[in-house]
């Protein structure tokens, strides 16, 4: 289950990174439109367009700067990114009104990437507020849609005298705070609401794919007998993960006399011993204490940034539990351990030292039993 949760966090982190890229791309697209407006291709008020471009670009860049400092894996980051995207789009909508209508669908699409369905409703709630602010602000401060002023809702021939080429009388909107929410804000929110079932389905498919992927990944990484990570995962972590950890402690375990037990009593008893020792070691496994089965009867536990004496205490507790188990069992088990500490960048050397210490302890225990 922890592996599944980790994969969901990774899914959300990947979605955060993609959404940040989309925000930067949106900013570049807006910059292109701003340049076209400045050279006269469009006819939007240049001062208005410049102010909106500057402020909304700052809002779109802010999440990238924050994520540079804190990363993209923290749970609150996705809320911050979606909030920033809605805020930036709302700022554009406040000035450019009908030009920005389609932009309000973007936060819902961004939210579909995340592992939790609530992100979609969070994005919708923010977007509904953004539509309200954008419509009302654009009426007073932005490019005014003629429909907002005149409440037009008929065909062209109703308003235009085609023979004389003049406009007929039209009714002026005298109560925008009553009419705009009813004729502009509510319809747009309803249209966005229609997107939600489709987006939920897309989000569910993404989450289900993540679950299946996590399950298959976990199956490929876990040793079925011991429920430890297998040798393949061990090599992967040694090469790509532990070198980034500041300090590590490595405990190497090896079951004593397993070959003799397999030859004398059969492999069923040997497997029983392997499982028994693994059960004891697993009591100390957590997010920063990972265990691996690297051979038939060899286990490695690696502690990340351990406290002083933590590895020794781990070995002591396991030895105590093995002894307690033997007191109530007709089939005793023993295991030799070796421990070493060092920098994560030197993980290979630390493992080699722990392995050497384990074999020295194994030889010493054999001499003790024969003397």
C-alpha cells in the first residue's frame, strides 16, 4: 500500500510539473498576442493589454518560482498551482472579456491529471468565482462585449435595416448586476459543469491506470516469500537513490547453516527459517528503513540518515527477538549480522564493509559453536 501511495504522489508531482509547463506556454502565447497587438495586428487598447499581460504573467510564473524552492511533491502544491492558473485566467478575463471565455476550461483539464477527484471540484469552484469576477470586471474596466450593454438576443435582421444600412433601436442594459449573472455567468458555469462527468471519467482512468501500474510495479519489486524488496529493486536503489542520501547505515544478515538444514531436513524447513528471520527483520521496516532479499538467505537493511547508535540497536533487537523465538520453538534459527555506516555517495563501499563484517561474525560464531 505504501508503494501505491508513493506512486500516487509521483503521479501528482508529474501533473504539477506538466501544469507548470502549460502555464509557461500560456504566458508565451499571451506574449505573442501582446506583441501582435503592439504592432497593430489587433486593436485592443495597448495600455490595457500591457497591464494585463504583465500582471497575469507574474501570476503564472510565481508557482514555478515557488516549486523551485519547495519542489512539486508536497500535497499543497497542486492546490497552489490550480489557484494560480484560475487567478491568471481571471485577470485576463477581467480585461479581455469574450476573448478569454475558452481559457476558463483549462483549470478543469489540468485538474483531470491528479489522483484525487476532489481536485476537479476544487478547480470548478475556483473557476466559477473567476467567471463571476471576470464578467463583472470586464463590464466596467475591460473590453466590453456589446451583448452586455445591449442585451442582444435576436438575429441580425432584427437590429439592422438592410435597405437603409442603419441600426434599429436597441434596449440598453440598465441593471448589469441582475442581468449579467443571469445571462452571462450562469450559462458559462452550466457549460463548464457539463465538462465535469467527462473529466471525472478521464481522471478515473488515469487513477486506475496508476493503480494497475503501481500493482504491477510492486509485484515486480517484491520478493514473495519475505515481502522484502528483491535484488532487482536493491540494485536500482543502490545506483539511483542511495547516492543522493546524506548518510546511510547498512545491516547485512545471513542465516546460519541453511545449506545443512536444506540437505538434512529439506527445503521446506529451509524456507521456514528464511521466513522466520524475515518476519523478525520486517518489524523494523518503515519508510526510511528498507529491507532487501539479495540472495537465498541474505538480507540487507539500509537505514537513511540514521541516528547515532540506531543501527546497532536494530541488530540488538533482532537478535533478542530471534533468541526469544528459539526459546519457544523446536526448530531453532540463528543469523549472523554485519553493520557499517557511511555516506550515501559511498554506498557501495559501505555495503562491502557490512558484508565483510557479517562474514567475520559468521566465522567467529562457528568457532564458538565448535569450541
